[in-house]
C-alpha cells in the first residue's frame, strides 16, 4: 500500500506533539520534586539555624545524633529524653529537619525494654509552665506524706546501685570490707505499710536503672542510737514504690506509723566511696553576672544579681584547671556553673 506523504507528515507532527507534551509534563513533575526537595532542604536549614534559641529543635538534633550511624548511644539518647520540654514541638522539628518520624526512628533503633525506658525518662521530666512535674501518679508538693506501698530501698542519693558497682569498688580497695565500709547508697529496706517521711518537692530521674527510675526526696526525723538524740535528714525513694497523701493542715504524725532511719545506717551508706554530695544544698550566685552552662559545657545564658538561686546541687566536676557544680535548675534541667561563682546554702 502506498502511503500518502501528507498522512506521514501528519503522523510525525502528532508524534512530535505528543513527545513535546510528555516532555513538558516530565519537566513539570521534575520541577515539582526538585522544588519540594529544595523547599524541604531550605526548611531543614532554617530549622537548624534556629536551634540555638529553641530547646525543642536542640532536643530533636540531640536525638538524631544519638541514633544515627552504625550504633546507638543509649546514654546520649536517655539524656536527651530528660531534656524534652514539648513533645509535639520536638517531633515537628525532627520531621522538618530529617523528613522522618521521631518515634518510629527511636523505636526501630532500640530494644523493647530500652524504648520503654526512653518513654519513662521523658515522662519523668514532663513539667508544666511553673516547672512542676506533671506526669506521675504521686503528688510531690512539699509537705505531702510519703507512704511505703511496696518494699523499697531507702537511698542516700537518687541513683540505682547495681551489685557490680559495689564489687568494683571493693576490687579497687579490698580493705574496705575489713574496715567495715559500705559502697552502696542504700540506707535501709522499708517494708510496706508505714510512712517514711514528708516530700520535699524534689525529684530526680535516674537513667542508669534498668527501666529508668524516678526518685522523690523526703525529709524525716531519725535517731542516733548512740546519743539517743533525734536528727533531721533527707533521703530518696523510688516513686513507683510509694504513694503520697495530702493530710489536713495541722495533722500530727504518730511515730509508730513511721519507719525510723538511724544515724548509724545513714552514715554507713556510701562510707566506702566518700560520696559527700550534699543534695540539700542550694546554689546562690556570689557575683553580679554568672555564666550558666549545659552539661556539655556550652553557654546557655547568664544569671544576674548576687544571691540569685540557681537550683539544687547534684554533683561536682573538674575539667582542666576549673571546678564546676552540676545542678538542677527550677525547670528541672541539668546545668553547670563554676564553683568559684556560687555559694552553697542548706535549703532546710
């Protein structure tokens, strides 16, 4: 069959037109995807640039840094969990920065028990606008009664001590045992059914314990078995083992309903380590302007005025020729300050 040249030209024109349309559609689609990637990159860069002044963005970045790469740094991840101030804003920042879901990324990177621990530590640190803990079953307002609901270790410091911790200390110094020294922070084992004291209003989350533990501090009156005199002290107990009760104003405690701490058992705890950290001490500024650092030593801001209360002392730390106090501020965040710029005051 002989083809008409005009027909052939028309077919070629139609094919050319179709190719031209396909090319234009492809170009539009390509521009869309490139534009979307450009926008997301721009958005991520903008979010990253704002990190310096936004704790939610900082938390998102710290979480990503902890889980990225071949291995997860659980220690850094658990520390980041305790600094989250607004879960919703952190997840939004994470999606903008990395175009991914924070909870899925963390869950896929951890075992089931560690993921549960991550959530526990975040929940322990949730606070309202006034800085008060809002996520636990117990009220920790100063003065509420603390009742032992389950068998609980009463501790000198808010930290879970494994048996291996004590073994390590004894291996360092075998004479500790013969000297009657103790490397555990446990003061006593409290059985259920009695009160242990009154909440001071302070809590501390311990990321070293198996599931993450929230400790609450209580104050009580103990007895010195040698002198038969009473003494005031504070100690810590796992929040999960107790319940707190609000009693009518003026209610007087009956000593037979309380566990009694002895001065001898209190002094024996940690006697082999020499951990004399005073968890009751408030840190007050002694200079007009004092630099406040985060736990990595980065500047977070300044405290102004002599006598400003920074927070409660948690530990002491040295780096190079400088000595620091590690403390919890009123928002419950871990901060550092140079020792020479503050004074310690007993808060009780």
